[in-house]
C-alpha cells in the first residue's frame, strides 16, 4: 500500500506500452471521481457509494461481499494484479477502496498523490468511452487483518496487555465532543487524536506532506512505526480513517486496522464507553 506520483504512473504505463517484452502485469487503473467528471483514458469507474453500506444512522459499513464484487466486476481486479486508484476527493474515496481491497488480500495497491488533478497536469488523456469490462474473479473479505469492530476495540480496552494504539482521525471539535454528529459526542477512551488533514501540505492542496514530515507529526503524539503494537483508526464513517490507514501503511506501519461504521456506530450505541 503506497502513494505514488502521477508522473511515476505515467512513466510506468509508457514503459509497459513501449517494451517489446514486459513480464509485469499492467496495473488496473480505477477512477473514483465524481460521476460528472470526464473519463480518463484506460480508467475504470467505481462509485464509492456502491462499496459502502448504511444501516439506519450507522454509515460507512462494509457491504456484503456479493455487493462489493458486483461493484468492481467490470474492472478486471484479481487477487494478483496491481491496482492504481485516484479520485477528486483528496484521496478519501480512493483510500476507502484501497482499504477494502486490502481486506480482500490484494497487496499491490497504489493511490495517486494529488488525485485526478495531478494526473491531468501530467497530460493524461481523457477518453470518449470507458474501457470494456475485463475478466475478474470473486474476492473475499478476510476479517483477521486490516479490520476491527466495536467488540474488538472493547476487548482491547479491557485488556491492558494488548498493545494497541487507537487513532481518532476526525477534527479536534469532533474528538472533544463539541461537534456532535451521532447520538453521543466524544471519543473512544484512550484514543489519540490525529486529524487526517495534518497529513497534507497546506502549500499544495490535495498533496501529502513528505514522508518524514508526517512521521514527525505522528511521533509528536507517540505514534511511530516498528513498535510491537496494533494501530486501529476510526473517524465518523471510516472514510477519513481509510486515508489514515493508507498513509500509515505507506509509512511502514505493519499491523493497521480500520473500523467500518466508526463513530457513527460507536457514538450511536448505549453499551460502549465514551470519553470527552
């Protein structure tokens, strides 16, 4: 799971197209941009709303695996082909798909830093038509890695011997309980606040800061790679925290888990502890 530049992607595709003998499989390009945006050459469209599920006030849940497979059936995604994803929403939609694919066991997944605008700035061509549907194979969710639930986190909170870090990727106002978006406001006890937007370069909107700068910001809050602990990330609906998941994996964190439903699940329940 890494972030890559639009220039690197363009170079990769050009090298594959011009090479007489290329043993590398061509990456599958996925565009998660809004439906009214112009199609990009060679990019398959995936609607982010088709890869999430809502249940009452709880949003950002995983859909059934059958629904997810139908949503990506036209892309040609298989367990062993590399995938490159972009969007026009600061990486949020792309990251949600990347996390879900990681849950299915796909290891070679890249996200374009700067998204759609970065690719267009590199001169990537638009297309009159979307590419034809490609052969695909059914994927399966593996909940033993990259995934956690309210029940999992509750077990960790009750067992001090389990070395987990819980990261709240929402705004400070949400974390403190000032901005209330569920029945209850606040945060999961012991959660460390790290606003997802702190990963981005204020001088280049939509682009991530350099790796060392993000690592330094994380270290200020005691979040460092290489430690013997699991990291769980959440936000309101596991879109912002999907981006945090991808950033942490990009930076070398090994065991990172996302909480689908996130605070829209935790904050709407009556049986879970809340800190403010």
